[in-house]
């Protein structure tokens, strides 16, 4: 394939994405014009402010928020996936642990934020604990249900090849459940960013949540929108990373 | 392989009762021969095969392989399941070499051997493809390649060709005979299909309906000849076996899934 062709194919692939972005920006623009209030600047003004504030603290706040949300998702993932697999593949374990999940899952964990702040201070830790606690259950339930649904024929096929338990998890349970887990990560990502915003607005002086609320307090609405855009970009980037992981490790699904 | 008066019972899910899959099965499978086990759905033929693979233990009786009780899967025994048991997330090559990889036997010599098997099965150019990119016949051949890669002495096949169209099915039956003659292994095939059992079985074991036991055994000296399918003997065997199976089907009112 020539370079021109390759460029053309990439452009065709990007077209729906560009069209959706354009539509979104147009809607935003018209809403801003109709409303005609400083609280909702036009997209161009917001982009201008976003670029302006990049070197004036926005990048630092962005990095802090990214760190908090990535670490939280990683911790939740590392604990929830093996535990979910274990529960999904062992009915006896599931029998005892599932009631615990059903009791604790519906509790709105965000109400524990003040307790976490009192216990762990004003730094990253209470925010990471809060996000991890919330996201953990979403990943756990998906991993458990997905592992439970792995066809027994697949496990039997592995056992006929003399595979041990670890090999069955590695070659069957994990790859079979990975698409579901990535979907749950996508859903969890939205939750994680929403919780991050909440956590950073409470007893915090760092992160995009703080940046946005601080701007609002100063009635610097363009600055506030720069923060909102940064938060959107954070979500989008992480979404793209999950898409990349799926394209790389779930090729067989295409 | 010796199955000494085995019976296989299953615990019913969410119920306290037991289902008797196999009432009694007593048979010796001799090395280097081909066997076909045929019977109505639910007669326990798949359960017999799983016990021969060391995957389930009989409720009564014993399964012995090479003079020793078979308590777990054995490296000299390969099993091909009804839906081929291929993993959609593994390529043809990864599926074919999985048994070797799991046993830590991916030596250069073994890799070369798998390449030869894939070539023999006409799969050597499809190594990087995923199962969903293959036809039913190709998928079946990958399953055979995986089973042969570990160099088994006993190849067990559970309804291996049931999902294939008639012509592919006959081509695969010919291929199985070629493999059996080439590798000099013992072949045990479980099937619903009378023609398949007659074409592939030197000994054809006809089962009763559930709970299963042996109704009769046919010795078939014509098995191994590729032209056997169009001979009068073939039709005679098919007719005789059909007569044996008809009462079992009638007693079921048609047949049910296993």
C-alpha cells in the first residue's frame, strides 16, 4: 500500500470521529450564542483559554488528576479481576462472597469521602481509595459473571491437554473474559472521572476538579471551561488507551 | 485400554437424584485398531469417551491404560471434542501447538513435526489465522493437528464431523483413515452417524438407549479400504446396524439430546 493510500485510509477511519466532534462543537457554539451568558463561552473562546492556561498550571493539575485516576483503576483492576475469576470459577467461594458484594455494592461509597480525608489526609490517598472502592465493584461483578459464563467445553478441552489450574486461567479464562473486562473498564472510567471530580472538589488544592471549582469561585468561566475541556481530554485519552488494548489483545474478535 | 465393568452416574443439578448415563460397559480396546461407538442420544457414549480420556472417573468399575488405572489425562491420549475445542483467541499455529506448550515440550524438533502435520493437513499457510476465519473442515483439521502434535497412541473423537456438510465429512473420514494408517495409532470415534461408524470402525460398538450398555459389536474387516464406501458390504453393515438401533430409537420416541 502506498503512503497516499495509507493516509487516505486513515482519514476515512477518522472521518466519523471528526464529524461527531464537529457536530458537538457546533451544538455547543449555538447553545452559547443563544444563551449569551459568560458562564457558557463559545468553543473557540474555551479552546483559546485552554491553550492559555496550559502553561499556567493546567498541565500540572491534569497530570495529578491523571495519576489519581490511573492508579485507582489499576489497583481496582489488579484486585477485582483475579477475585472475580476466583468467585466465578468456584461456586463454593462465590456462595460466601457474593452476599458480601450484594450488601456492599449498592452503598454510595462517595459518602465515605470525609472519613477517608480524616483518616488519610488531604493528599492523593483518600481520592485514590474512594475511586478504587467504587470502580472495584463494577470490575469485580463483570469479571465474576464473565468467568462463570466460560463454556465448560473450553475448560474440558484444556484439561484433556493436561493443563493445570493456572494454565486454564491463563489460556482460557483470561482471554475469554478480557473483552468483557475491557467493556467494564470503559464504563468504570466514566464513573472514575466523575468520582475524581467530586473528590477533588472536597478539601483539595490540586487536580482538575479543584481547578474547575476554583475558577467558578472566581467567576473565571473561561478558565473553568479550560478545566472542563482538560477533564474531557483526560477521559478521551484513557478511552483511546482501552481501545488500543482491545485492538492489540482481542484481535480475534474482529 | 481396558474398561472394566464401568458405570457412570451424574448428580443432577439442583436436585438430589442421580442420572445413570452408563449402566454397564465392559470392553477392551486393542492397540492400533479403529473403533466406532454408536448409539442414540443420551446413551452415555460421550461419557465413556471422557472416562477414556481420564477426564471423569467412573462411578463403578475401572479404566486401565497400559495396565495402570487411568486417574487423570495421559500424555499418550488425545481427545477431540464435538465443537473441536479450538480457542477463538488463538491462531491456528497457537491452537495446534497448545498441547506441546502446556507440557513444556516446544523443542525445535517438535516444532518441525507440527509444521509437517500442518502441511500434511493442508494448513501450513493458515498458521496466523484465527478459527473464525476458517471453514468448518479447516477448523476440524486444526483440532486434528493439535491432537496429533503431542504424538498420541490413542486418539479419541467425540462426534468430530457432525457439523460438516456431507462432502467435507467424507473427505475428513478419508483423512482420518490416512492418519490412522500413517501414525499407527488407536482411533476411537463416537458418532450418531451409521455410515461414519461403518466406514471408520474396525469394531463397531452399538449402544442401547439410556442408561447405556453394549447392545452388540460388529467386526468390520473392510474398514481401511477407501473404496469400501461404495461396496455392497458397506450397505449391508449399515442396514444391520440400523436394525440394531431402531428399537432403541423407538423406545425414546425419536431421540433426545445428550
